[in-house]
C-alpha cells in the first residue's frame, strides 16, 4: 500500500485517485471547490464516466478514498503527489500552466520529507523543469518531479486506467523510478509495458499521440468529403484502408469533427509549442483548420434541403456530448451546429442521455430539451444526429416517421445503412456517402 495525494478532481484526477484506491492504496483527493468536495464526501460523483461510481462508492466505504480542500492536509502523509490540474488553452493556443505552477509553489513550502511529485496533466515539453524549479524556490528537502501522462478515453477511462496499453513514466531520478514502478505493477500484470524515458520525451509523447489521432480522424473526414464529390462510398474506403495493418482500423470513422477536452487543446498546444521553438507544424495547422470546418459540414446540406429558409423549422438533435458515454460538451460539434441553426431562425429540440444539463447551463433557453429521443422528434422537420450514443443505433423507425413532420435525417455519425434507409423511405444525408430519398 502506498499513500497518495491527487490534486485536482476533474476527469483525470478523479479516475486516477479512484483507481489507485481500488488497488489497495490510501488516496486523498484535493480540490479547491468546497461544494464539489462536500458532494464527493457525501458519495456524489461529480462527473459521468461508466463504471466509476461503483468503484468510487466502494473505496469511500473502505476508507481508502477521501477528499479535502486543504492541500496541506492532503499531502501530509503522501509518498506520491499527483498533479491532475487543468491546463486550459490561452487565446494563442498555448497551455496555461498557472494552476500547476501555483500548486508547485505551495508544495515547495509544505513538503517536509522526500516526495515524488507527478505531472499527470497534459503539459508542454519542459514543464517538469518548471515545476521542479518552482518547488525548489522554497523546498528544504529532496524531491523528484516525474512526468506520467494519462492516456484515458472519456467513456472508457476506468478500463483504460485499470488495464492500460502502456504506462509512460518520465524521470531521471532512480528513487522515483522505483516508486513509480512499484505503484503501477498491479496494472500491467498481463505484460503491457511500463516505458521509462526522460521527462521531456514523456511530455511530448502525450501531445504526439493525441495529435496523431486527431490527424487520422481529420484525414478520414477529408476523404469522406471527397467521396461525396466523386461518388465513392467512404465506408468501403474505410474498410479497404483499415485492413492494412500499417494503418489499422481505429479512428477511421468519418463524422462531424473531433471535440472534447483533449484533442482540440492538445493539437493547439503542440502547434503553439512548435512556434515558440521556431518550428511550424504544418500538418497540425491543416488539421485544426479542417476540423473547424468539419463541425458544421452538415449545415449547408440542411440549408439546401430547406431551400435556404430555416426560419421556424423544428430540428431535432440526437446527441449533444462530443462523444458517447460522457457528459463532456467541450468543443462538441453539436454546439457549433446549434449556433448556426438557431441564428437562421430554426427551433432546436435536443436529447442526450447525459449532457443536457451541461448544455442548459451553457446556453440556457436557446434550445429546448426532450425527455427522450422520441419526444425530441415530435413535429420535427428534420433530425440531426450529432453523437453516436448506443441508444440511437436501433430506433423504432416507424415511430420516428409517425412523430416527424417529414422523414428527414442528417446523420453526422453514419449510424445507419444507406440501403436500409432507402427501403424505409427516409431522406437520409450522411458523411461521405450518397444522399438518398
């Protein structure tokens, strides 16, 4: 058993703390939000993430997982301190390190014995050096700063943590290496690697991974858009190229762009970091530009269908979160489409299994919210599918036709088969495939 402090209880911090507690460690999670801490102390999970709540409740009950607003209290007995703090993009796209460096300065004043301090947040190359320097301004004891980037997919974060493909640890301190290796051994018993490297390489590995995946998604979206122009079927192209083991099948599904808390921020931050070092990531500049347009790629299709007049048209939305199995709406393509459609006078009625409250808090009464996917369809002139939630994959199509004014679907996630929609009598427009109806 190790004693661990996790500073920050967002997606990364809360999953990290809960999963470490699940393997028998004693974990204290620290957050400055007193209301949030009070709710967690009362057993309320502040985020939606599959499988998290059960682990959360079990480890609270076992007194392995506790919460506090006091950094001093949280780290007092900890051997390892994880920094899982936000690094939001600034106006220029660079990562804002003020939260991390602020806590680092406090840690320098508080630590009284050797600590391993771990950057779990996604941070630019060189951050470990900055954190170490900030702690050293006040610390009177030895410490080590380690880079340990997370590779958690929202919607699968618990599984990704408990059964990681790999664990990346950046450290030049032998004592810290032994501590981190012992901490992660229970998670890699099936042989997946713990990869040790220097701190800067570990920091860049995270940015490189997310930027490559964002590039792969964006390339496929470009292929999809070209397919529509030349009459090709992107599904067949996807299968054809995905069968090449050098390319792989994952992240080849076209859609209305990537969003969320990681890809947009990390691509911008890496591109900005490049410019700061007199290097222009031309590929990443193109990725960002293409993805921005892809978020609203369905908008001209909808306008054309309604002959340029959307005033008073009722558009049903299935999905608001940037991806299924999360309530995260950061950079969600749905928000960009809502802005376009409502600006043209359309009425939007939306349903999402988890993200509606977050959207309501963000945009208020700009749109209406439905109790379920079918209520959203009542008297709708068209349906727009923005998120591929499982509940949307096998709907009652006859009921849909009965509820809607017109059987019209604009599918931003290619949930349905073209031939099937033709047989069912829908007007169906998707991404990278022929429009039917």
